[in-house]
């Protein structure tokens, strides 16, 4: 149960980071396009909103966030709980 919670929380972390990365890339793209004199074209998805990036990018970021969060959670679980290479385990005992 503890491992499942750990993995779910790292997947959620990866998903949140993918949304932040998506927003930063979209802002940079819009700024670059407008500063070079171009027009920003985008797509509108009902109940989701408007986005200047292509649809394949919009779907790729969340998928990569979920997959990356899963593998990151597996890696951290192994380092912290199996190999015990966490800083907490290396403190000097008094």
C-alpha cells in the first residue's frame, strides 16, 4: 500500500510538472511568434480551452508526465526503501 501511494504521488508530480512545462513552452512560442511579426494560430478544445501548440504536443506532454512520473517513482522507491541510499539513513548516530 505504501509503494502504491508513493508511485501514485510521483505520477501526480510528473503530471503537474508536464502542465507547467507545457505552459512555459506555449508562452515562449507565443512570445517568439508575436515578436517576429507572425500570427498565432491554435486549436480550441471544448471544455479544455485554447492552445497555440499543435494537438499532438498537447497530448504528448501529459503522457510523458505520467510515464516519467511512474518510472521516477519506481527509481526513488528503489533508492530510498530498498537500497537505503537516502540522506536520512546516513546521519551520524549520537
